[in-house]
C-alpha cells in the first residue's frame, strides 16, 4: 500500500490540453506575432554582391594600372563610372570619364574627355548616347545610337 502512495498520479490528457491552450492564449496576447525579418532579400543580396565584386575589380585594376583606370559599380541604382587616362598637363594628358546608366537592354552613356598639352587644357562634353544589342540576319552585334541634333530648353 505504500507503493501506490509514492507513485505520482497519471496525468489526465484533457487537463494537459486545456493547460496548453490557456498557455498558448496568454503567449498570443503577450507576443502576438513574431517580428519581421530585417535582412536583405535574396535579390538585394545578389545586387550588393555584384557591386562589391565590381568595385573590387575596379580597385585592383586601379592599383595595377597606377590609377590610370577607374571603375565604380552601383548595381542597386544600375549605374557605373568608368574612367581612364593619365599623363601630365605640362606635356600631354588625356582623361576620359564616363557615367553609365543601365536600363532594360540599353546603356545610356555620358562622357567627358579632357586633353592637356603644354599647359593648355581642353574639356569636351560629348553628347549622351545609347549602346544596346542588335540582330541582323542572325548575326548579333552592338548598336550605338548617337543623336545628331541635341535640343535643350
């Protein structure tokens, strides 16, 4: 008879279910939803990684070319800055800087050219042009769309 008194009583399953339901209701009141994730989406992670890799390539090319080549990539805004050139303005210098905005298939390019010769410097702002893919009779290529007349108001 002493053995039955030492053993705990078996739990009633209906009582456990009701206790679990009241516990889950109190948790739902205290903490209604899990917090939203504040991490970047997979698409944004890929975009950031493309920017990082492009900028690392630009940094390495800049070091290898003694700062004669520059590349900056902003994949989030679909922009790139490409520049090259060097020299000394007292003898001869040539610098080309371009800002590139990528759209669906085309790239819109704004380009500046600086030429220096014996202390004189000329700066040219070329008209904006577009570069995009083209196809003619199953041959693929690149089309450059250059405006002949530019109207600005």
